[in-house]
C-alpha cells in the first residue's frame, strides 16, 4: 500500500512539472512573438525612411534634369541668336528638307528608263539642296545631318539614272558589224564587256575575236600610249587598252 501511495505521489509530481513546463513554454513563445513583431516594425520603419530618402533623391534628380534642360534650351537660343537664326528659320528649313526628301524618294521609286525622262526634275532637286545648304540654319548639327542625307539620296538617284544609260542587249536581228567605243568614266568599256553586248556576241569570253579583228588598230594605239612616260606599267597587253571613239570591226 505504501508503495502504491509513493507511485501515486511521484505521478502527481510529474504531472505538476509538465504543467509548469508547458506554461513556461507558452510564455517564451509569446515573448518571441513580441520580439519578432518589434523587429518587423523596426524594419518597416527603416524601409519607410529609406523610401523617403530615395524619393528625395528622385525629386532632386528631376530638378537637376529640368535645370539642365533649361540651360540647354538657353544655349541653343544663344547659338541661334549668334548665327542670326530664328525658330521660324529652323522650322522652315526642316519643312524644305522634308519636301525635298519626299521628291527624291519618289524619283527613286520609278524605273531607270522613266527617270531618264525626268533629268530636269533631278536638276531641280539638286538646286533645292544647294539652296538649303546656303541657309545659315544648315550649319546646325541636326540640320547638317539631314542635309547630308539629302546628298546621299541625290547620289542614289544619279546612280539609278546611270542604269538607263547602260548598253541594252539588242535582238539578234539588230546585230551590227561595227561598234564605236563609248566614253563612260563610271563603267569603262573593254573588249570583254563589248563582246558581252547582245548586239555584238552576247558572250564576254569571245573578246579575242574582237582583238584579232582589230589587232592592227589596237596595237598601234597601244604602242603610242606605252611610249609615254609613266604609262607603261598601267597596261601590260595591247588588248587591255582601247579608247573612246575607236570603231571596232565585229567579225561575223
């Protein structure tokens, strides 16, 4: 019996200890919660302070940008004043450039054959570009770049115009017995190119036929050319050198 009471007492003591431990554990968890909440609140406060600082920097940067923009505007106005240019002058030259660009784009869009019929229009556009270049506003860097673009468009139109002047292959019925060498600095004629024309052979590889048929004429001119000082090294074969105006026989 005594043993039983001793066991019961021991069990009671264990239960009491467990309750005390649980209460302590609950109290520690709540304290930890308070600590964590305090830490979160502190971080939130720090974050808000940092946000406020960054917003201040943003506003400061905006102010600096506005001031720099105004300074650039003032400098631009001073530069225009020194050149005797007004905002109206700038607007006018930009309008002229836009109109010329549109006209040149239209010329580029047509065929080389039709372009050849509009040489006067090309000349008019060139004169317009020259007039734009003569204006004081053309010295402004932005305008200068746009004018450079107009020059490039004019060059493209001229290059396209040259296509219309290129020799066109003739029909077999139009084959001829002679050919007069043409002057074309942009596309210098030679025996192989001439042999490739449709009204000659239509085959560049047949240039030796042209040379043999006209050897005395070509060799005589070559000998005269080679005798000039400094020219001997430019061409090593007589067949490499023909001259505008020479009339070549085409062997059939």
